[in-house]
C-alpha cells in the first residue's frame, strides 16, 4: 500500500525500509546532539565539584546540573532508544514501519518538548534538578516540555508495537521474533508504564505551576515521580542488554546459549523491574516497611536474578562462539583472542563488565532497605547511576553507533585509529569516576551540593581530607571521561559529514522475508566438565565473590552506626 | 541462528538449558534469597532499622511543639543567631525543624540513651545527613517522621542538608551534641 523501498545493506545483509531508515537517522542524530549539550554541561558540573577548582557560581551550577541530568538521562537516551526500537522492529523483522506519519509526529513532539524544557531551564527559573520535587516549582514550560516529550515517546512506542503487528501480518519471519527484538519489546512495555507514570504526576504539577490547582502532596509526588524516574532507567537496562546480545551476534555470530533462559530473564524484567522506584523512597517517611522491602527487592530480587542471568549468558554465548572457531585453549583464550581493537566489541564488553561489577553490585547494596540509610542522597548515588547509565547504557549506544555508521548511515568511519581507543578512554575513566564518587559517598559527601566547604555557614562541617581528595579525583576522571565522550561525538558527527560515502546496496520495492533458520546440531566439542562456557563461569564466580564480600562489608559498616528503630 | 534472527526452534521455551546456565541460575537464586532474608532478618535481629512512624503535620503545629521543647530544655545559645541548644531528658520526644536554610534548634543528647526524634520540613524537601556517622534520612514537608535514635558515641556531630533546597542549600548545616 505505501510506496516505500527496501534497501539491503551490502556490508551487513540487514534490510532497511526507507521511512524507518530516515526516522532512525534523525532520532539517532538528535540523540547525539543532546549528548553533546549534556557533555558540555558535564564540564561545568565536574569542574565545580572538584573542590580545588570550584568553577561555577551556585545559581549557574544548579542550573547546569538540572540541564545535564535531563539532557543526558532523558533526551540523549530516549531519542537513541527510539532509533533502537525502530531498528529492532522494522530492520530486524524486515518489514515496513507502521504509520510513519505518526512516527514523525512522535519525533516532532519529542524535539519540541526537549527544546521547550531546555529553554525553560536556561532561562534560569527552573533550577529544580531533574527530579523537580514539589513544592519547589519550575516554570510551566519546564513541565510542559517534559509532557510533550513523554507523549511523543509514547507514540513512538506504539509505532514500534504497530510495526510488530505488520511483520506478523505480512509474514516477514517465521516462528518467534529474534531475541534482540524480544528484549526491545521488554523495553517498550516498561516504557509505556514509565511514561504513563510520568504523565500522571507531571500533568498535575504543570497545572499547579500555572495556578489551576493548589498543591501536589510532596510524598505522593516522590512516589509517583520515581515510578517514572527509576523505571525510565529500566528501559535503558532492557535496551542496552538487547544491544549486548545484538553485538555478540554481529561481532561473533554468537547465538544465545539458550533462548529459553534469555527470554525468561527478559520476562522477569517485565514482571518485576519497575518495582525499583522504591529505591528512592527507602529513607522516606510514610511508607510501610513491608512495602519498602517487597518493592526494593523487586519482590525477592527476581530482577537481580534476571540481570545475573544476562550477565552470564551474553559472555557465555561469545565464549561458545569463539570456542567453536577454535579458540579453545584454557579458560580464557576465547577472551584474549576477542577483537579488542574493534570498538563495537570493546565498547560493549567494557559496558557489560562495568555495569555488572560497578553498577549492579552498588545498586543492590544501596537498594537494601537498611543499607540505604548510609548512602541516601550522598554522591554514592550518582556514582552508582553513572555506572549503570553511562558505563552501561551510554557506552553500549556508542558501541552500537560504530556499527551503524557504515550500515545505517552508509559512511566510512573517519579516524578508525581514534575510534579504537575511544571505548577504553571513555569506559575506563568512567570506571575511575564512579569508584571515587562512591568512595566520597561512603564518607558522606552530599550529592547536588555546590560547596562541600559550606562557605557562609556559621557551623560548617569539616569533611575528612580523604573526601576532598576523592572529590578532586572525581574532577580529574570526569574530565578524562568527557574527553572520551568528545572523541565519540567528533567521530560520529565527522563521519556523517566528511566520511566517504559507501555503496548503499540494492533497493527493492518489496521486502525479502527472513529465511527459516536452519536448526543447528549440537555436537559439543569444546568446554570442560560438561560446561560449554567454563571461562564465563569462572568470571561469574569472581563476580559473585565480589558481590558477597561488598554486600556484607556494608552490613558491618551499618551495624556500627547509631541504633535506629 | 543468532540473537538477531528468529530462533530455529519454533517453540523457544522448549530450548534446552546448558549446564553452565542451570548451575548459575541456582547459585544466583540462592544468593537472591539470602539477600532477601538478610533484609527481613535485620528487622528482627538488627539494631538499625528506619522507623516508619509518620503523621501528617503543618508548619504551625510542628513549630508549636518544637517551641514548647525549646522553652523547657534550652541550656545555652550558640552562634550570632543565638540558636538554642536543647538538652531534653532521655526517652523524651525531641523535635528538629528543617527549613530554608537552617535546622532549628541544636540538640544535645546523651550517649546510649534513646530519644524519639521528630523530623519535618517547613517548606521544601530537605535532607537529614548526620556526619560523620553518615546516617541519611529524607525530610518531607507535610509529614512528621518519628525516628527512634540511640547515639552510640559521644562527640560533636554535624547535620548536613543533603537534599537540594535552593540557592543557599550549601549553607544549611547544623550541629548535634552527644555527651
């Protein structure tokens, strides 16, 4: 019915429908622009929190911090995720995109919303932080921008669901959708829940800002806002884990060890992941202990179980693929001989390890009801979420971009030598950044705080010298990470502008269905002790030991503070 | 077959489980249940659990109660603003107001004695961050949170506001004495 064409990429064999392709490009490019803005703002944040530099004035700092949070956590990530959703539906299922006009409307609303919100913040009257807790009020345009963006993102989710229906109806594939698409469906389901929660609380807050309603309860706001604020990070988890599976498939031809296990883990996400909004409310009054305990643990840590499963099955799938290629010596030959100079792989792997060891372990620790009291609202919190959202999500998106530049944008990457190093510079300096931040948080240093010297106060608290040292290191490692981010933007934007154009491949007015996948015979000739992936299992045990030790060290620490009951 | 292609077996939920995965799932599940038991068990055996006793309140009501305590138990004043230092008897109800950009009054408690500490915010959200003990509690306007505290070490503590509350947030810091 629609006059559209399908292009088969000669480099990857993927098939791009022309409408979907254009939409993926604009959403991805807009995302990178948001990342650029957020990255510039990050300079202001880290150079102010570095005590020896203490660069910006207080009002500018809080404005910059508000904009940095929103541009990174919401705009950069969700624009990119919309591109990923279209990729996982239209491209992986080889069908046309549903209702492209609505997809453009979604993009327009998101863009207008993002610009409106940013303008409101930079006018200076809306330095309320990303969380905008009532009764502190921002300008009406601040909330309006977020609401428009959310409506746009919601439409994009439904375009994604519609595209799945089209693929089913047109029989572009047989059997079940690919695992990566399954993960994207998980992300989109969580997104619908998330965005709806955001609308439920931001609409009354907007009405309050224009004077239509009198007040919004501070605790109700916090409870519902976090159903949006934390769950939106769960969209990212589902999205970047899907990307890890995709990268394992693209870089190694790895197949999932077990479709049942990986998909079952995604199902656990759908069922339990959103309960995590409780993580932000553990130190709050008014909520019952049982509510806190059940929610903060994702019922009984079932979403943690799911993440631990993905953390094993993805490297496990890579290990199996590598062993089948003959890298079968010892425990770790498969890993040593991995393509470490390919930024698609190295970015993904650095993201996976950092997300698990730094983001995952710290997240479970701080999400424990009682342990939360020793880190709530300290810089430990941004330390944790920079491990999940920057090392986990952002670095995964960067890795995927290096794959998309030739495949989707049809450009040769400029400066591949620099691209080879980018994931290491960005990823490892972020590792350092989050570690020193968590260290300072353990000493109690507050987040969202302009001056740890409390200048102008009669009763200033003197932080230990180590806290100053760690916050200085936050500044240094932060600047290194920003340099890594700048290189990513230079390579991405530069490749789009000046990269050599590549052959776009054959166009056809009709889609080519995905051929039936031939079943593979499982004659296992690798591994040891009946373990297909012994190296991965060894790594998983290292992870478990670190997890257990760190968890109980914090209980020990808690047991020494004041009695509270 | 790969993760970006449909699975070969049409019924993916019948896909066999590898031994690595099965073992890891069992280990992970056990660990998850241990963590859950730890959190529940600490409520029974642990001594650091945040109370959830909460009442709705208003700035007027809470100020009245705080003022009554200040009138009764003030032992001295500190700083240019003459902030009262209050030493209520052990076991009593003690009140702490968080407002832009100060805590009021200054509390003086006794070591190893238990107090019912009432917290509220007069205007925006604030944070109660007790340093260097590093106990952090959210202070929400409209709600009176009653936390039972038992200081276990004498000394001069600081209370830092660690919830962003506007331009002078960084000056919102007070003291707490434990004798």
